[in-house]
């Protein structure tokens, strides 16, 4: 078990959704929180609430796709708290629509937020995480990447999202081996479709050609619980929720079945769309 009491944890995307709920849970376990997101007002409000409840927390607003912001956030965290022990990459963006009617701008936007930003944030944080391992006997720092089951199997109408999450999954697996010599654990969480705050409002596109049950998606609280559990129990990889676990397990045991299921979703939507037209 990893004890986070008194440990400095940097969480991205902390102003809402999974990131905010992870912050709430780690606060109750005594972690020191460095929180970042683009929404400065929401972030400041959250930090005020946490501080009022006795948690040591600080807001570092910024856009993690901007190199200068990434460097400032990590540097300010270390300056404020003296070290960095855990990095949790929760920030993300999604696009729901056909690849053929998408654009280069959307592809690049999704990859910037979901892959390049966390990748470079890990690179920036790595020296500080290494120092955490070297200076605290018995403690192992960690990076927790919140990806998606889309990173294990491509989902129709979510091509850009799948590409970014596949990239993040691959990076996580490679860094897990590379960072062994630094004493840093690299963990992976794979939720399914998450019923986050105003999910559909924050989609870059919302005109996909398959049926997705946004209302029936798994709640952010469930994913946040899994993120914290993975960190505490040092779980290398965790598929969260029945649908996510089914795809994760099915890819290994019944890949043809999963492929047929995905294709069937496309054809069923096409038939309904044709009948409605």
C-alpha cells in the first residue's frame, strides 16, 4: 500500500470531472495537493473549499498544452511545497464523429491535449519524482495516466480519441520499464465512457454514427475511486467498469467477437439512420 499522507500530488484537469473528484479523495487521505486546470476561477474555488476543510492545497492555473505553462506549473509546485511525489494526468478532451468528416485541426487538438501534454509533463516532472525516490527511504513516487479503454481497442466514431489514448497507453508501458531504474511506478487507468460534468458540452464534435449512451455512462466518482485505488495499491493497469473490462478481456480472449460487435454497432446505426431518412 502506498501512503499519500504528506505527499505532494500534482493533478491535471482538477477543476471538474475525474480530476476534481480525485482531489477530493486524496485530500481525505492527507495528501498535499497541487491542482492545475485552465479554469482559474473553478480551480480557486476548489482550493478554497479544500483549505477550509484542513487540506494543504494550491492552485496553479494554466494550459498544459503550452510548454511555458507546463514548466511553470511543475516549478511552482516544487517551489511551494519543496518537492513533487506523484503526478496524476486526468486532463483530456474527446471528439465523437466520423473520421471522414473531421479535420486536421481536431486531430491535432485531441493529440495535443490527450498525448503530447501529459507526455511532456511527465518529462518535466521526472527529475523531481526521481529526487523524491532518492530522498525518502521506502517511498516510491508514481505517475498515474488516466487513459481510456479506447487505448486498448479502437471505437468507431472516436478515431481521434482512440489514436491519442493508444499513444498514451504505449507511452505508459514504455516508461514503466524505463523508469524502474529511477524508482518511479507508472500506472494506467482505463475507464469506459464517463458521465463527466457537461460531457456532451465539452465534446469537440458530437455527431458520431454509432449509439453511445451518455446518460448511462459510468460516473466520474467511480473512475476517481479507481484512480485513487490504483495509486494506493500500485495497480499497474486497471480497466474500470463492466463495459471497459469486457472490451479489455474480450480483446485478449475473443478478438473476433469484439470486432464483430463494433462493426455491428456501425451497421445498426446506419440502418436506423436510413430508415429514419
